[in-house]
C-alpha cells in the first residue's frame, strides 16, 4: 500500500505525503510572494527539501503538518502563522535564508498533509 503526503503551496504551499518508501528530494523556490515546490507530493519517509531563495530579501522555510487549508491556518495578533496554534504541528524549519542562496532541510515525514511557508513578519 502506498501512502503519500501532500504539500500545499502559495504564499504558503501545501504538500501531501503518502505512506511507504522514501520521499527523495524536492526542489523549492522562495520568492517574495510564494513558496513553490517542484512536486506537490512525495512518498512518506525521509524527504530533503532543496530550498533556493530566488528573492533579494531574506526568507525562511517552515514545514507544518496540518489538515487545515492555507487560508485557515491559525494566526497570531501580527497576522503571521501561530507556529504553536491549534491544528498545526511544527515539523522543522530553516531560518535566515539570504537572497540568492540555497539551503537543504531533511525531515522524516509521516503520511499526511503539510504546508510550507515563509513565516517572517509581513511575508
């Protein structure tokens, strides 16, 4: 049985992971207005995100497990995603990815739905 994880992307991206196997590598482009993975799903297991900041300003890359739609994520009073809010499980992140640079993040993901975002204030 193959199960996949789903990742959602927009200003935040949604990503899905089915179960079984290794997730492999997923390229991700960060811009001032989007987080864009080159795949919308991967096999559950070890997944490496190869993150390129294609913008000039610094960004971050945050992975949450959630069944919430991107527009339903819990927000703090500043309007940023509440990383400890109800309905989201913070998995991992890479902070301070400078413009033009590339970073990698390897995580072990269970089957399920994930959202990928830059959660810096105003992003």
